[in-house]
C-alpha cells in the first residue's frame, strides 16, 4: 500500500493530470513514432522488438499485413493453448447441454452438487476468458483481435443473463470473429441469427399478436407470447442506422413484426447443434409499412430484406464509419474523414477491410495530433501492459480481477450499447488510482530499461526524466502507470 501511494505521488508530481489529455507536440512523425503509433492503434501496444520490426518493414506494409490476418500464421504455443481448451473447441450445443444439466441442480441441491455446478460453470467461463485474453496478448494478428473487441461491443450481449454464459463463447467465435474484416451484411446476419443475440434481446420470444402456443412441445417459448421490440429497436439504433437517423417508433414496431418467428430452440441446439430457426406459425403475416415501404408477407424473407436494406443505408455507412474513426483516431473524429469512409463503405457495398484501408491510409490517422489522442479502456490498458511486459499469462485471475476493479469485466456490459471507448467514460481520479495500483503490482518484477525500450517513443522525454529520477524499484511501475502509457 505504501509503494502504491508513493508511486501515485511520484507519477502525478512529475506528470500532472492534464498530461493525460495531450501527447507531446511533434512537427511530424519519425519512422519510429509512426511504428509506435500504429502498434498502439491496430494492436494492443508493442511487445519487445515490435517497434523495430515495424520500422524496418515499413508502417504501410505492416498495416497491409494486418488487414489480411489469414496470411499471418499463429505461433505454435498459442495454437496449442487454444487447442487445449475443450470448451473453446466444442459445438455450442454441447456447451449449452453442460450448462443446462448443472443449472437444473440449483433447487434443493446438496453441497456436493452445488460445488459441482460451480466447477462446471467456472470452467466454462474461464475457458471463454482464456481464449479471448490469450489471443489478445499473443496473437500476431493484432488488428483481428482489436476488431473482434470493436464488433463485440458494437453487437454486445451480456454474459450474465441466464443462458448467455453458455452462448457467449460461440457468439464471439462463430458470429463475430469470422466476419470481423469481411462484409458488414454478413456480420449483421450472423449476429442476428445467433442464439446469443436472439436470447439477449428477446427476439426468440417475439410472436405475432394473437399467436396461440401449441403447448408444452414449444418449451420455454410457450411462457411468453406477443410482439417484442427489443431487438428491432437496437438493430436500428445501435447496430445500423444510429440514433436520430430518421426512423420512427412505428418503424421499430413494423420491423419487430417483420422479425417475428426468428428464434431458436434449446432442444434443437443441444441435440442437433441447430441454432437459428424460422417458425412460420409465430410470424406476423400481415402487411407492414417500414421506412416508407409496404412489406407484404414473405416469411423469413422479410427479415432478410430488412437486413439487406439496413446494411446499405447511407445512415448506416455514416454511423459505422463514425464509430470506427472514433475508435481508431479521436473521440471526436474529423467529419471529412468520416465522410470519406462512409463513401468507401457504400462504394464497396459494406466491405469492412476497404473502409479500414481508407481510414489507415488517411492523413488524419497518421497526423501528429492523433498520436496519444485516445485514452485506453481498462481492457486495452491491461492487455497492453501484459504485452509490454512479455511475461507469460499463465494465471488469468489477476488480469481478470483488474478488469473487474477497473469497471470493465470481460463480456460484462449489461446494456446493448457495449462498453464505451472514449476518454470521458474512463478518465477519473478513482479509476486512475486503480490503474496505478495495478501498474504497481505488474511492474514489481519487470526490468524498467527493457520496458522503456519496448515502449519506445510512446513514452515522452518528460516521463523518461521523471522515471530516471525515481527509486529503481518504482521505475517499471511508473512507466506502466504513466499518463503516456494510458494513452494510445
């Protein structure tokens, strides 16, 4: 505790809180600065030797390689680690079956049964977490990992809602990761049909008004009938068009009617690993008027048509482009950049890789003003610290505990809008103190000189002077707890 207080005092005496808000002014980026910049944006910061490697290969070559992750082989150790995670490898139906089996023991269970239930659920959760963290820290396909994080937040589901504990791993693995740099319509469709999204936003229960369940054969779905607008609302407000983009409450209701019958069945998922299904009996077969167009009865095709339209609306192109520019450039991205990205989105028919290429090749992305302009989320902070330290992440508990304390538990955002990536969401004195406490613990066994070399020009001369004048045992922790390291 004394060491943490000393580190806080030393850090903020040398680097006032205002230093968090702006990086050192530089007239132009040197090759090393450019390398450090892209490693802090396209990646979760550098590992030892990364800045030198990117400088030698050239920043544009590095960016282009990251845009094609399939061409980058995974390290054997990482592949072996992922291969050893039985929950990660198995079909979602098998995971759900295991979860349902122990969940059924919750009433009047013995202590032995209760402990077994906890072990099964804990094993499931830890393997889900380990798969994400191991990739984020050790995968050379860093942009892929960054985009998985971006899209998971964009299409957020909350792992703490009932069955989501068993569904979230498959959701990320099967509905997010394969499409992270593909076509937006494919990504939109994959999330729309995954049981995790159908369950989280209750579309699996949504039916036409007046629908009469056929009885016990329908299982849990028989407990609730009637129109549910949750998914339709978030589909337009968060996933595609964006708030205040021209749609009305009537459009939300009509879209919800178009999506009735889009559901899944636990039994089918467990027995046949069959997730999404369309049930005609639950569908509203009446005409709808949505976004000014009359939609006649078309069964599942109505929902597919809606996704087709939403994916290619100019409002969607702008909304997605703004969020990407906000994530990778500045909290308030330059409007001209967003407009160019939106045009690129529409011209390429929603090709995510093309939009990212427009973003990363822009002068706004590589401008000195963009360097250090973003404040790391707790997830980015903890993962970048693990990468910079280059210590094997064998025990996830300290890292996961830090994310909990910092207010960003993995898969733990309860609201559909996901975790924010802007400074005002995460920058406050209490949060900074918690980060510095984590830096204190993480930096105890690290060599400060090696850490400084790894971070390169991302650490300002002012910070280097302050660290050099501090007790040796605090230097590595001061680097990890510095405002420079909290920026990206």
